[in-house]
């Protein structure tokens, strides 16, 4: 997939989502970067909002949604849209997701699409009688973890490219830990126990990648940048390999992530 991220691309991506949102009977107000959008034809407001969103190619689209929710769902702790993203315009085009419910009934959904465009969706709900129940899917905890891993990977990459080495390093080490957890699970399966008095001098998968692969993204004069780039790359590649071993039905997302990284790298020239 060829990755291209510009202000115009963000504009078109925002319009795709807005087309879905304005068809939903439960939605009252839609704002992008605090600019209220009256309809899908509200071109001037949409452009104004995207102008406010776009700082660089790592920018995301901030959408705030105020909506009505059936009392049964309002008083539950289940997701509103996060377990049925097709309703708001996201289908099989997602690389990674971060999601959490808010204390006042609502949720925050952060999405990175496979084309590299990112969304921050903030949903606030109001309890209203007579509103139809929303559709939901059952999403396994494993799927949530994988989605979360790849969203964090994109976050770490964006922080690295913006030279926020402190956060980039923090996130890249968190990614490495996730891969180590997978390798521990595989070890437990191999020995049919999760109790190990002593270890086995294991070869750590991420270190194998780190020490043996020629990584294209660490060829700069900045040693800190290079180190974090190598750590991110080794973390995502080892995770992808290990998760494939645990779950044969898993579809690798590594190539998609690398394509986004190549675009970021080329944009620095």
C-alpha cells in the first residue's frame, strides 16, 4: 500500500467518516477540533477544522461526538462504538486501536488506519428513552491487545519522528515488554507449565532482530534516534513473529507498519 498523508488526504478521510456519522439517528452534535460541523455539505467548517488539526504528517483528526443512548446501554459499562466500528465508518482498514471508557458515560477511541491516517474520537452520551439499541460485536481480549500494540507502535514512531525521545523510548520499551510476554507464553506451552525455578538461557527474540538485522531506519547521525528506531523495529518485528506462532490465523501487520515508517522517513528528505 502506498502511503500518502497530506492536509487534503486528512480532509477526504474526515469526510468519509462524516458521511457515516450524519446518517446516525442517535447523534446530536459533531465537532472537529472544536469546530461544529452542521452537515456533510458544510465544506467551509470542515476545511477550517482540518486546518486546525493539521500540523504535520503525524497529526490526527480530532472528532468529538455528542449522542443519545438507550438507558440500558447508558447504565452499562460496555463500549458504545468501539466494538462495532463499522457503524461510524471504519471497517477492515484499521492498523491499531486504543480505547477506554470515560467516567461520565462516553468513550475515547484512537485509531490508526492502514493508510497511516489517525483519528481521535471522543464520544459523550446522554441517557434518552426511546432510542434504539446499538449493534455490538464480541471482541476477544487477545484482539484488543493486538490492536492496542499496533496503535502504541504508531504512537512510538510518531514521537520518535517528532524528536520526543523520552516518550518514544518509554513506548518502545513497553512494546518490547509485550513481545517478552508472548515469548514467556510460548515457553510455558513448550514446557507445559508456567512455573520455572530456573531459566533456560533463552535467546530473546527481540535481541535476535536487534543484533542481527540491518535496519534501514537507523542511518542518521543522531545516535539516540538510531537507538530508539532499532528498538521499535526489533519490538514490532519480534511481536509479529511471536504472535503468528501463538495464533496461526493472525494476519501480519508488520509490512503495513513499515510502509508508514518508510513514508515518514522519505518525508524528512
